[in-house]
C-alpha cells in the first residue's frame, strides 16, 4: 500500500479528523508519516486592520501544535516526523509537492475547510492546487 505519508496541517477545525485519518491509514499500511505545517507570510503589505497568518499564530503556538500532533501519532504507534516552516503566501501547494517528492511519499493527506467548489476556484484553496499539481494520490479530509 503506502509506505510513506505526508500530512499537511494548518491547525484548523479539521485537524483532528485529518490526524485521525492519517493515523488509521498509517497503521493499516505500517507507514511512516511526515507532518508539515507551513506558515504563510505575505510578500507585500496587508490591508490595514487585516491580521496576517503569522500574526494569528506565533511560532511557539505552531510548534506546540506540531508537537501535539506528533505525540498523538507516536502514541498510536506511528513513526512520525514533523516540520514547521515559513513560506510565501500562495506557495504552500508547491511546498507540499516538493516535500512529497523529497520524502517519496505514496499519498498526501490534507484537509479542506469545506468551501464550495466556486469559492475554491476563486480563492484558489491549497487543497485544490495540490490536487491539480500532484503526481500521486491526495486524500482530502473534510
């Protein structure tokens, strides 16, 4: 089946279901898991009063959430690795694909915030982009 999985987390409300699905798939396949959390940063200035991604989540909070995700997977018997890093806003899908190639994963697991198809096209959701860029299966958890 899949020997290596990449799970891209953003610590939204879907993260619990995302980690549960990853855990079950990893245990079923005796797979190793790489957990990736990308903190997107804007290149240009943001609109006045609009918080940036980096301002909504501190590096400490991102790492604490990553540590909790790794502990959850490890406690279940899954060999897991994790990384929190920064990327430029809009480049998360490319970074996810690069990690998938680097770790030679068999499947990418990621969440969807449940936006409509039209909103996904207009907003260019990361999951939507990964599906179109991917050369391997993508499991989207809602």
